[in-house]
C-alpha cells in the first residue's frame, strides 16, 4: 500500500475506534489492532500519539460541524436555521461525538496539542453560529442587542445538555428544549 494510503487507513481506523469507544482508549496498540498493522507501523506514521489523538478529534468533530451546518443552511430564516442546528445537536444521534468532546476537554488538560485543537474546533463552531446570527441581524430577524451573546449561549446549552445526556440526565423532549432555548436566546 502506498504511504499516503497507509497513513489514511491508520487515521480511518483510529476515527472508527474513537467513534465506538471515545478517544480515551486510543493507543498505538489499539489503533494498530484496528488498522490491522503493527504498532511499529502506527508509530512510524504517527510518532506523537498526542498529536494523533488531536488529529482524530479534529477529523471527527470537524465532520460533525460541516454536516450540521450544511443541514442548517437548507432551512429558511434565522430561527429555522438555528433551531435545525440545535435540534440536530441535541437529538441524541451524535452521542458518540459528544463523548469524544467530553473526553477531549478532560484530556486536553494533559495534552497540549489536543487542548489547542479543542480550542480551534470550539472557535470554529462559535464563528459558524455567529455568522448565522449575523445573517439574521442583517435580515432584520433579530436585533444586534440580542445577537451579541446568542452563539455563546446556544453552544453552552448544547454542550451542557449533551454532556448531561451521557449519564442519561436530560429532558425526554430534547427537541422541545432546543426550540425553547432558541426562542429564549433569540428573544
């Protein structure tokens, strides 16, 4: 297998493993077993496990952000777009990604490369949501006064509710919560 394909196969195996079990269990050995290669080959392509875990994290959460934001773009108007985005993030279909986020926040305290990637991905979410809210302000759907902290409040709600859901402590009607949250945040 050409080196580029081998490296991609190792990354894909690590992503699949992380989506099943979270990033906490990613080691040279577990990734090698998942990829069907030797640990030495994983170490050859990915000499820093801290950097590799950060890449796996970024690959997974970046794909989620792109998917969710694309789905939000098909809705019409600010409230519809934001509601669609928040509903998707709270619907429980992404609990595997939620576990990855929570583990990354915790592991980032000891892994500087992961911490940097977590901050980058959080900033990307913030920027994407701020852009949606700014479009709503430009269209006159929300006042600038209400828009200032809207993206931060939405992210905090989504992050908190998703973290709660990992221990099965969340409202039964998460879609209803999403709609009420959007209504409260957007005024």
